[in-house]
C-alpha cells in the first residue's frame, strides 16, 4: 500500500472555527502525562518525547503501571492483554457538560493511558481486526498499536494514512467493527482501536505532519465525482493524489461533505474537521463545485464533459411509516431534522458553544426550510441505530420536555454468544449486543432512564384536532415460533408526542439521475455495479458507496471510494502517463 502524507488547510482561505482551540500544545500534554520513570530520567526531555529515541522505548518498558488487580508493576507488552483492563484513553466529556453545547463529545486523550492500552494489543498471528470481518479498509492495526506503544507517532500516522484517507472521520463516527473482530475480545474486552486511530490522526494534525501532497505528474484525464460524502471524497482523493487525474466534485449543498457535514451532528463530528480535510484536498488540486444540483437535465452534459464519472450520491430516500395520521404536522424524517439543525448552526455559529442561544436566531433563507425545534416538546424517535441516537442527542440539546425511542425488535443481549450456537452471531462477526451510546447516556442523565423501549409497534398517529400530532398509539409485539411479529393482547398504549422523528433507515438513492442515464438497478433500486469494477450499465459511469451497496457505514463508503478510483484509473488506461 502506498503511504499518503495528507495535508493542511489551504492558506488562501480564512479559517472557520466551530469550537475553541485546545489551550495547550500536544507536546505539553505529552509532558504532563509522561510516566514517572520517564520524568525521573536524566535524558533530555526532547529525546524522551521523541518516539524514535531508543532511550524512551527502553524506559517505557521499565515504567510502572497499575494492573487490573490493583497492583503496580513494570509495563509488560507481552502480557498487556492479561494484566491491563480496557479503559478509554480519550473518554467522552461528562454528559452534563455535553448537553450544554454542540461541541464535540470527545474529551482529551491521556498519553499515559494510550501507552497502557496499546500494550493490550496481542500482535496476533492472524489479526482478525483487519480481515473482512473487521476493518473494511484493512487498517494495519497491530502495527500502529505497536508504534503508539513505542512512541513512534509519526510512523503510526504514516501507517494509518496508507490505508485510510480520512482517519479523523472514522476515528470519530465509525462503530469500530475492528473491535468486534479483535482476538482479545474472545476472552476479555477488545483493544481500544478506535481511540488509537483518533489519537494518531489528531496528533498528526497538531504536529503539522499532515501536509498537502499533490501528484508530481498529471495524467491529462478529467473525472467528475457527483456527491461529496465519504465515498465521493475518498474516490476524489485517490483519483487525484494516487493516479494524477484532474477531479471535479459536484455537491448540491452549500458545503462539501454530504452526510459528514449535514447528517452527522456537530457534537459527534465537528464541521471544522470536515472543512479542514476539504481545504486540504483543494490545496492538492481537487475542484469542489458546491450548490450545484446535477439533476436529470445536467447529468448527461456532465458525463459528456469528462473522461469518466463517479456517482456517489448516497442512499437518501428514507423509509416511511404509512400508518393512520402520517400526514399530520409534527412528523418528520430524521435527516430532515438533523440537516436543518446543522444548517441553523452554520447560520448562527455562537449557538455551537451553548444551548442557551437558540439556533433559530440568525437562520437565513438561503438554506431553505425552517428550523425544526424540539424545545419544550414531547419527542418520540421511531427507529434506533446511529441516526436514532443522533436525533436523541439533538432533541436533548434543544430542551425537549420528554423523550422516548421506539424499537421494533426485542432488546439485544448484554453479551455476545461468542460461539454463536444460540444467536447465530459468533465472534468475529459484529456483536449484536446492548450498547449505550452518547445520546442514551445523555437521556439517562437528563430524565433518569434510558429512552429506549423495545418490541414496540406504532399503530397510529393521533391528531390534536388542528392538524398536528399529539400522541402515538402503540402495541407491544413478540416474535412467534415462525419468526413473525405478533401483537400482545392488552398492551395498547398512547404516548404523548408533539414531535415524531422517523429514523428507520434508507431505501435507495434518489432516482432522477438513475433514470436519466437509464442505469440498471438491483432489486432495491440501487445502481447496479459489481465491486470487481464498479461499472454501471452506462459507458464511462461508475457507482460507489451507499447508492450502489445500500445504506452502510462511513468506513465502507471509504472502502468503495478507494475501490472505484482504482477501477476508473484502469478504465482510463492505468496511471494515464
């Protein structure tokens, strides 16, 4: 794999900040968290902070740490997975603090704890963490864990950047299937891989190692990428930097980033982090055309004007809930709710740092659509997953009066059946277990209980008599011997609801471009293309990401972006020069 040294903000643009800068330098944090053995060393501190220093590595091996049984002993990498318990080196900020603003939920990383946790990596002979059941982009995880342990941060960054175009995105929003496939997880808790990834890339940015690296030579070929979500960005990054093609990215929204910018809340992924990467890509030669709707009328012209076209338009048609009362006001789709909230924050930056300033203030008409407020309302979120959690967290920050989250399926088990004999969910598959995400923790803090209610079927939206929803009628269900849902007699209930948010996933991409290009589709109306070449039925048109595979994870979108770029380059003659 090639090593991609990525870059910094373009100097031609004024920086846009959405959160206050850290008050201390990274090196100062390292010094503060330096193990006692290192602080007591007569070696110059400059060398001790340098991971390449043999003196630092020697001292690390003799520094003492607290083991899981409470005893203190020298740090032992070979027995780390036995002696050290899992602990988040970069934990979330306290729930009470998080609820007071829209700033990122991630807290600062503890350098000493990062070293301690990296010692838990077993350096497996067969590391399932970066096989097909683990990381979709095959991050070389045992190696960068070892490099973190040795303090070789720059090498760890080069390692990570060689497989992952955007570690700052996956390190924040990925559910970490790599951790589900971690061998240590067979008998204990998995290694904190996601925290390592997050810490490596943030260290790289703070140290200035991420620099613009435009291609040395150009192929003379032009490629259009329609859509600037994670798949489109990854495809553009590879096509430009690795293959030397001239890339133009078209985005219909006012800002690039797609789902990363508008669908994922700021507290989970700060938009300055997205813009920082977009600015870097522009500095490397990629052109971004925002506010440009490539619709049915424009797509043919776009295809004809470029040597190849990549469709990365996402899966944006949401699943509906067509029950009585669906046409009442106050029932909205999750992406509509989240996108309008983010647009309001863009229009009113001070609202990022406090929930006391209502996002409605300063909302300008150019964004279209009004802000959807949950303030003082009884909120019902129907559907779980990451999107449901994001709606919970956003509603809480608005100041909702009450909140409940309905899930149709039964509550998952607390622990994974590693052998899969009863559940059909064995290791190293992603464990389908009960998890408490940031929104659930915040709801518990605000209202004293987890907001999720399982095995609930929504039957009717009840009107207030004036065209607005006032309640949701539900019934409990159970799974019968035939695997079908059956209503539980006498379990009907009416839940107060002033705002209902539908977070039930997505069906397929919008069909205008698909129809205009007369693309073949699969049975789910996704653009039909194989991962062998990502080619659609239209000559010179490729498809990647959710519009091809269906809704999925950001890390899978990056995988597809990298894959489609390789196929486009082969179509254009391979390297082109």
